[in-house]
């Protein structure tokens, strides 16, 4: 009996090793630098399709850009939580096209153990977060669109709730950031570098990207976090669904969102707009064939279904900035943007 069991285990190990070798040899490598909030969807996509093998490197989306433009790293694919970073940082030197493929929204995530979790709702969240015994988290605005979008949501909340103290009470009182300036109806916040932010650590926690603050909520070291709806869903958090006028989810409120801007420490300014994810393949990608297989899967039914299941509504059809510049292998899946 022991001999038969040993033989069976040995055979299973051999079969598993063979499958691993087969995947490595038959699947083309694709180097992907991507937003942290795409980690679980891309992991699932990689599991579902063996025609490519994703080598993933997640980080804040602004940090993704800096890896390419400042550090000289060379991924095949860049996929970020704010499509506008691609024309801001990568066009025309590194690519000449991009595709918008998914949406999201800002929520306030929490657990059943969070202080006042039975009280918080879309009308009182800023009062709950302002209480002295409540700690909350958000991403670094200079590295992570989730971070600068959290700041935009808080700015927009002041008008929506007719309360000019929200930003001061939550952010200015607990970090080195000062209240945004107002000019021609637009509020502009200067995002201070993380090393100069000086957060009151008994009140706020700032992560390098949107997923970096997840463990703090899971462990109970913070009560709430500003993050994407998809992150809350993927990690089974409860969340406050914020009004559409401030959660950066709806095209019809684009004009209102644009009233909030964040100036990054590198001098670029990001204006509030509906949350849209973007991807591109860099010029002279090392693994072009496999990269196009990945993009084709991401933009077709298989990839869209995974995004939908994980709380990131896909854009169907995906929208590109220029059909002429998009690789012919995916051109049939996309539509050109029109003003």
C-alpha cells in the first residue's frame, strides 16, 4: 500500500512538473507594469489563458510611468488606472496609441470591526472619519491615481455637502498638505512628496499605492480607507458607496469632477475626470507576439468577463485614441474615440 501511494505521488509530481515546463516553453513571456488595482484581474487572466505568461510588476500608476521614463525599464505592456497618464508620460517617445478598457469608482472601504461601522453612510462619512478615535488611509497622491483621486473626492465633497471644512478637518489637519486654492471655480491641491507629508500617524496612514493600504484595514490598524470599488469587492470589504457627483464614476458628471485638480510634485497637474483604465504596448516591445495575444484576450469576452466579475466594469467596445496607430491584431476589437 505504501509503495503504491509513493508511486502515485511520484507520478503526480512528474505530471505537475511537466505541465509547468509545458507552460513555460509554450507560452510567450509578457512583461507587464501595471496598477496595483489590476493585480487580481491580471493574475486571473494569466491563469485562464496559457498562450502567454505574464511577468507582472505592480505599483502606483504614476510610479509605473517613472519606471519607464526615468529608470529606463522596458516592459512590453503598461496598464494603468488613469489612461491619461499614457499621453502625459509616454506619447510620443515610447508609444503612439492607447486603449481605454475599464472603469471604476472611489468608495470608502471598511470592515465589520471598524469603529462606527454600523453608523457610517453616504451622508455622514466625513463626520465619522473626523472623529478623534477613527483612523483612515489613502494612497500617495504623487505615486498613485487612487491617492490623487481620494483628494479630488474630498475636495468635491465640500461643495456637494455644503461644508467647507471637510478637507481641512480630514487632510490639512493631519498632514502637511494645505487646503486647495480656488481660481475660476477650480480647486487645485499641491500634492506634497510622501517623505515631506508628515502624516499624523495616529489618525491617517498613507500607502505607496492603492493596494498598499489593504493590509492595514485587514489587520484593523485603520478603520477606513479611500480606495476603488473593485478593491473593496475583491477583498470582501464593506464599503460606503459615495454619491455619483463626487465618486468619479459617471461621464455625465465630468464637468463637475473637473472642478478638482491635483498638482503632482513633478509639475504635472491631474484634473478630476471619470475613472478610466488604459493600456498600451510600448514601441519595439521585446515580446510583441505574446503581448498582442494578451491584449486581445484582455479586450475580448474572456478578459471583459474577468474584469466585470472583479468589480471593474469593462468598456465595450474598448476605446482607442487612434485606429491608425493601433496594432492590426487588435483593431477589430476597438473603437476610436470621438469628441
